[in-house]
C-alpha cells in the first residue's frame, strides 16, 4: 500500500478537524471524499481540500475499492450504524468516542471488525495527549486519581449526557492506567441547562484498592482539564490543556519533597491519533485504543448514568416529601 485512501464521514464541528489533519498527511494519506448530510457543509469542506463531497454512505459505496479507511465523526447516535456498514464493506474504521450510544452496539462493532479482519479504532483523543504519554512512562502502582474536566457551556453534543460527552475521556484514561474494570461505581449528577445530565461526580473503586474520583461539567465559567495521580512515594499532576505533567516525590536520601517536570514533547493529539490509526491500517497492527477499550469505557459510563438516574429519583422523592410539610 502506498498512500492510504481515506474518507471522513461527518464534517461538523469536530469532523472538519479530521478532514484538516488528514489533508496535512498527504505524503501518507489521500483524502478521497467527505460525507455529510448537510449540503452546504460538505460542499464547503470538500472545496477547501479539493475532494469529493458526498451526501451519504450509499454514495460512498460507489467508491468501493477506492477507499481503504474511514473516520466516523457523526452524532453519537449514528456511530454504530455508520461504522458497521463500513466494516462490512471491508473498510478500516476510526469511530469517534463514544464508540456507540449503547455498549451492546460496541460489542457488535468488535465482532464485525474481527469477522472482516478490519482495524477498529475509537477516537479517545486524550490517549494521544503528549502529557498522558509521558505519565504512562512514569506509572507504577496507581492508588488514587482525582480528575476534573470542566467546560464552558456550548450547544455542541447536547444529544448526549456530560458523562458520554466529556467524562468518557477520563474514564478511558483511568481504565487504561488501572488496567482493570472497577468493582464499585458510585455516581450523582444533575441537568442544568439541557435535558441531559450537565454535571456529574463519580467514584470508582477497583479490585486493586485504587480509587478514582471524577468530576465533569459543561456548565462551568472556565475550562479545566486536570488529572492528579497518587502512587507509592509520589504525586503526579497532569494538565491536558497545557500538555504538561509534574511529579512531586520524596527523596530517599534527603527525605525532602522534590519537584520534577516530566519530559513532554508538544504535539497536536488529533494528528498523533490519526497518524497512529493510519499506521495500523498500513501494518495491520492493533490500535492503541481499539473496540474493546472503547466499549469498556462505555460500559462504565452506562453504569454511571444508571447510578445518576437512581440518585435523581431519590432527590425527586425527597423534594416531593418535603412539600408535604407547610412552610413555617
């Protein structure tokens, strides 16, 4: 294979960035087409990069034999449908996170990828953040995580809860660092500015004894994306946005606390993610974040949402009960 021939399916707020980065990899990848149901949007992106503009996957099917790989960046509810159709036609797929709207569909995509011998990668972008890569090199025995991901309100991705929109990034990171699924999951959350859960707090307990506290909000006045990890003898603080990580450790010689920045080489995570995906397409290697990893993160997210629902019902019952008593 010389250059990988690729299509981007869904060129909305994030898909257009996929198209941009793919076009920048022109020595290795050829962007053949962009697919979107919005005529103006697909025409604009196609014209910008000089590629075919197609309305749907049926139109893309006309290019069978001319497409090696596709990136699915549609709304979450369409992820599984689009990815499944592509896998069945022998196309390698990178599907944006979450892998699907329900974990059972993620399992289906895993099975389809295996049956058709296709690469299936999930777009958990933070795995390719240079600070996360640096922290992985320093990982020993994770004991405690404190994670905050707060964003200013935006009308983007309001078709899903904040757990599937924002927190799922950190769920995937924590699961990859803990190297196991949690044995206990506790969660609470509320809707504020949308019909979905806009802010959530979660506590995960792992069989190893590791604990992870995660908070995600899309109704914050500022953007915060930080992870703090505690492991034997040290504490590591990571800032996703700044792409830096710092270690505080106790010196065995002096018994004093020392500060050290982890070595981080700045890079665009999306470019790193797509480069990794197309490398897998060429070499047939297993992706860094495959269907199993994406589905595991979604399984945990589904349990969290169920816990949040139970908590919401409890709160509603408490409020209803309080109204029984007259104001003093």
